[in-house]
């Protein structure tokens, strides 16, 4: 069964970046997070399946916090698994 993905773009200010990324990781249905500046330059791509592991989460959030100092506005591109695409038992 092919899984559909939904791409969502969220605009945030630098002071909101780390908290928003943490919230997205905790949602559970997020596959990948891409952080871009206001010009569209990609700073980091985070495969959330890896970042969801507790030991890996802290350094990822610390890196996102450091990235926040580089610009004022960011776009977070979120790739999610579309609802209803899970195989039924």
C-alpha cells in the first residue's frame, strides 16, 4: 500500500523555532522537518523517526536553537503521513 504524505509550511519567528520543532516532533505523525530561512535557503533537514529517540532529541533541539540566531524569520516544512493511510487490521 502506497502511503500519501502531506506537506505543510509553517512560518515562525526565530524565538518560536525551537519550541515549534519540539511540538512537531512530539506529534508523532511527522516524518521529516526542513528548516529554511526567509530566502528559501535550507538550514537543516531532520528525519523525525531518528529525532524521536530521546537521546537524539536534545542535540537536535540545541542545533535548532543555534540556527535561530542566524535569521529573524523561518519556514518549517513538515512532511506528515496523511490521516487514514494506515493499513487496517
